[in-house]
C-alpha cells in the first residue's frame, strides 16, 4: 500500500493583499519627506547665493577688540657706531705695527709712514726758525744799544744847556757890575738858546729812534712767529705719520700692505669700537614715511629680546628700501660681532581698544574697502573701512562689529560676487 504525504502538509495563513498594497508607497513617501527636509534648506541657500565655495580652502578669523601695535620686522646687521678709517697724511712707505683683530687702546700707534721729503722740510723750517730767533735777539740788543746812544746825546745836550745857562747868569752879573760888555752878554744868551734847541732836537731824535727800533723789532718778531707756526704745522704733519688709534677697540681691516708705497690720503686700516654697536636695517619703502628717530625697537637674539631705538634714518630710497640705524640700550646681547645678523622689530605706534582682525590677503584683494563676513553658511560681501595695519593684524574702523567672522584668505575665488554659499 502506498503511503500519502498528508503528514507533511502544513496550514498556511493567507494575508490580505489590501494591507501590502499601501506599505511600500508609505515608506517611499516618508523617505522623500526626509530627503526634502534636508535638501530644501540647502537648495534655498544655494538659490539665494550668487556662488558657492568649499570651506576647506578658506581661512576665517574673528573680529576682536584689543590693542593694535603697528610694527615692521626686518633683518638687521650689527655694525659699529664708531668705525673710523685711518688715512695716510703724506705719501711714503707704510709700516704696520698691528694685525687684523688686535685689540688696541686709544692713542696706540698702529702704523707709521716714512716720508723723507716731509722730514727734510721740517728740519729746514726748524733751522729757519732758530735763525729768526737769533735775529730777534740781535735786533733787541741793537735796540737797547741805540736807545743808550740816543739817551747819551740827549744827556750831553742837557749838560751843554745847563753850562750855557750858568754862563748867561755870570755874564749878566758882570754886565751889571760894568765888568762885561753888552755884546758878550748877547753872545752868552745866543749860546743858551742854541743849547735849548739842541736839547729839543735830541729829545725828538731819541723818540723817533725808539719808535723806529720798536717797529723793526716787531717786524722781526712777527716773522719769527710765522716761522714758528710753519714749523709747528710741519711737526704736526710729521707726528701724524704715526697713525694712532682714535678709540678703544679692535683693528678691523688692513687695507694697505706691509712696507707698501702709498699716496696721500690713501686708506691704511680701520678700527672698530666694539663698545658702541648699532643695528643697520633695510626697511621697505612703504614704511619710510612712518620711520622717525627715537622710535622704540626690539632686537631678537638667541638669548632673548633686547630694547633699542632708531638713531638715524637715511633721507634717500635705494632699491625700494630705506636704511636706518638702531641704537642698543644699556641691556644688550653679549658677544655681538661685526656684521652679525639679527631679527629686528620696529614699533611704530599703538592703537588701544580698537577692533582688530588677523591680517590676510583680503586686505589687498578688496583694496581695504570690502570684506566677506560669514553669517551662518553664507559669506556676504560687506563694505568696510580699515585703519592702521601691522604685520599680523588689521584695524577695522567701520563695517563690522566685535565677534563677526571675516574670510581673510581665499576670497579671490569669489570673483567679487555679493553672496557666497559655503559648504
């Protein structure tokens, strides 16, 4: 007998087709609503914007309130504030007494120039000076001698006058007594008058001799003084053949060679005063009108920051740069050397309690008059007004408020549109 399969049968529950018919469309509708809820705002934002850009290529900074310090950072070179160059005072042969790098004191002889011609001229002028000194002494003796001779003549004339006076008195007494004639009395009176004239002439001659001798002696003394000045000037020139250090410092560069023949005013060597060092900086031309003597500065060294101030500013622009000098303060880096490179920061001015934002290409892209302010997911082009700028910050005078966010980099991709959607 063949067995059937009834034992393997199982009763199946039949579902209603009406319920299954609405399940799938319902699920699709819910998904569509969810997608629309996401896409509609995005689409609305995209349609309201003029362009779209990715956030990955942008830099955004927040506007804050603080103090803006206008400064400029440049590379400086250590130079000696006092670095004189010694020149040849005469043509000749130079003998160097030092080597480059030697430490010297003020007044030390660094080199000497042999100039036979100048030395010979000095000896000649010294001999002429001694000759004039002898002539002045001789003229002085002659002066006194002639004065004595003139005084002798005057004294003789006075004695003759006194003798004639006595003869007149004696003759008058004899004439009154009848012992002398009137003619003899008149003769004696004439002799007295002649004696008076001789005395007056002797006094005048003596005065003229004194004046003439004084003029002659003065002339010789003036010639001697001139010769002394000439000899002293040559002595100075010969002494300057020994080149002495004008400062305490160190020998820098030896320009002339040992035992070389040099011309007048040829450079011999340089001396560096290491106690008075300055920083020479090259500042871009755009900051030239802001630089002023006395401005504070900071010098960055491996050991820290040191204060300084601008001591000099060049009046001319060379290759788009202005040369300046920064004087170090009392606190200065140790071990500075000539031509050493240092980073220098010049502090031009401060703007306290102002709206500032990090500096970026947006300043140049918008010519400092517009910026893109981020509001939500949209960057909106907004007119602004910038003030002072520094190396890393910009002062904003109008157009933004504290807390606003500005696109500081990457705005060149916006092509100047009004609104940009950010994604």
